[in-house]
């Protein structure tokens, strides 16, 4: 018939049910792969964390060569493998003769960009912080990240005053970060110029941790003595 337009061949339609089944299968496969990767990498990540912490322990507690894990809380001091014990994981560090050199603890606070996590050492003999090592941070390169490597800043923690008050329920003096160049007391931290927020985060986390944990360390000091 004159003037009739040729019709384009119809395209086969994908059934909606088949499309949903395909997408569902892909989602299930993706989820399975995520779970498998998580279970495969979890022990590797845990082992790498263990090695990093062990190395850091011997850096923040000078003279230590061995360590033992404990759980410390208001209810007491327990072996690190005590599954139902309530408290914080702490690491007792010993010299070659088995004498207690100090206790290493983890602490964290929000910095300029993200959470900063550190390991620091505490010597119950001098009641002082003996060193810190940054375990995790995402601070600005060249500024905030100086808290991990600036020698003057790290020197703050070679004998930072952490004496417990007479009541035994906190610190005699709060640990505070002060403006760069104005430190005048042994419980003060001299901030890094240009990285004040990150510096203050370190002071805040050690003070919060110390107010709670240093009295407990002294109270249960005898329990840290090495028992093989």
C-alpha cells in the first residue's frame, strides 16, 4: 500500500523477574566475596597490629625487653586472656631480669581531621609518662603529623608528670598542652607551632586516660610483677 512506513523490528524485552534475579545474584556474590576477604585478612591485620604494638611497647617503656598483657579496671587486675574481665587492655613491660619497667596503654582523641590513636608508657616508680608512639592518624602532612616525629614535641613525654593525688582517684595536676614556648611545669606539654590542634589532642587523651588509669596502676602495682 502506497505511503505505508516500514516498521522497525521489535526489540526483545528482558523479563523483569530475570533482571531482578541477575541483580540479586550479583549482590549475593559481592557480599560473599566481602565476607571471604574479611575473614581471610582479619588474622593478617590482627598479627600486623600485634607486631606494631609490641614494637611500640619497647619504645615507650625504655629498657623493656619482654611484656605481658593484662586487663585493668575498677574491679581489679586480670590476665590478658581473661575473657570476661572488665577493663582496659594494658601491657606490663619488663627488663631482662624480669623487673617491671613500666606499663603501656592506648589512648585516643579527635585531632584536626580524624581520630588520633597512640600508645604511651607510664612508670609507676616516677609516676611519669615515659614516651609515646602514634599508632593511627590522618593529620595534615607537614603540620599535624609532626606529633609522630618532631623531636622537641616527643621530648615532652620523656618524663611527663603523672603523679596521682592524695585521694588516689585522679591526677595531682591535669596534663595540659600549652602554647609553644610557654611550658613552665612538668605536667605541661609544649605544643608544636602550627599544629596546635593535634598537639592538644595528644594532651587531652593522655590526661583523660591518666586520670582514670594511673590510680589503678598504682593500686594494683604488685599484681604486675612478673609471674611466669
